[in-house]
């Protein structure tokens, strides 16, 4: 983690939680984050509940005057219209969402979203002033055939096509090797750092070195309380996107505390 960049931790709840458990989880995370801020610690935290609970969690976070940002796991790029089952950036904004994931590996590989569609989402999110977390990462066979950097580079370049330099302050990249997501297999800090360094070099090529230095790159893939600190020590790892461990307050807050500067 570079001291100039504030660490950012996201909790991706995926298709988990219900009303009661989501509210309880959000409430305890809000209290934990407030304590850290009261102690003068610096860290940004976002939670990504399922769509249907966004208004409920939004109200709970607002009522607690929480510093925890509300995130959405996905979005459709159009503003409104005949797109049955989809949700627009404007609708997300309307219920208090401040940050949105684009291109999560489960969207890419289970729902089969392609880079062009992901790019439309990234542009819509940034255009409307929200923070966008663009997720990239290689599959196991790609890692085993030495394609990690090539795959990440392609996903970053295509995902960020036509993104303007003045939108970069709202961009976060999440490097999430697909083989590490939900598997208990975590990338070694060195391998993760290597991928992050390469992604930052691609950002530098696209937007210049200074702009690239300001973009935060999260690692995701089986991050736990036990491995977070070692990962976060790496100079280009600026936070974590957490799935499984984000569903337990104690585990998630231990990761948040490891990131707090
Ligand atoms: C994720 O869903 O983005 C993720 C990294 O999941 P997990 O932490 O469970 O591997």
C-alpha cells in the first residue's frame, strides 16, 4: 500500500444475506468503521448488498450517519427504458448508491458478459459521477500458460476504452484472479504485487504515470483476516475486494483494520 493512496475495502455480499442479516451486518460494520475513524485511522469501506436490499441498507447507513459507502454489484448501461429486469445508474443513485462493480468474474464467466458490455457499464457509472470498481483477472488455465498479464492488460484496456482522464479519481481496479475467488486459494503477495504492478503500468500507458499512481488497485480472491496484512504490505495493493469473509462482521472488520492507516 502506498501511503499516498487511502486503502479501500469492499464487501461483496453476492446473492447472500436477507433483510435481517443484511441489516445486522451493515450496522455492525458501520459501528466498527466509525470506531476506526474516531481513533484517527484512515480507510474507505464499501458494502455491496443484493439489489433488493439496497434501499433498506441505504436507509440504515444514513440513519447511522455512516462513513460506509453503499455499493451495487452490477448495473445496466442505459439510463431508462425497455430493459426488463435491469437497473440503471440513475436508479442506483436514487437509492443512495455511491459505488458500482463492473465486470466481476461471476458476471464475466457465469453470466457471460463481454468486455464491450463491461466498458459500456464503466462509462455509464463514471459519467454519472459514481465510483466504478472495474474487476479484472485471469482464469487458472491462463495463469498456467503465462497469460496473466496479457489477460489483465486486455481487460483493463477494453474496460477503460473512452474513459476520460478527469474520471480517473472515481476509478478503482480490482485484480481478482478467477481461480482464487471463493476457492480458499489466495495469490501469493509477490504474485499479486506483480499483477498489480503490471496493471498500474497499463494505466500509466493509457493516462500517464501521475494519473496511474493515483488509481487504487484492490486485490480480491479468498482474502481473509489471516492473509490480508501480508497482501496489503505490497506497494501496489491498495485494498481488497472481499466475498466470503465479508459476510462475517468479525472477519471483515479484521481485514478493514489491517488496511487502516
Ligand atoms: C469476490 O467475490 O470478489 C471475492 C473475491 O470472493 P472471495 O473473497 O470469496 O474469494
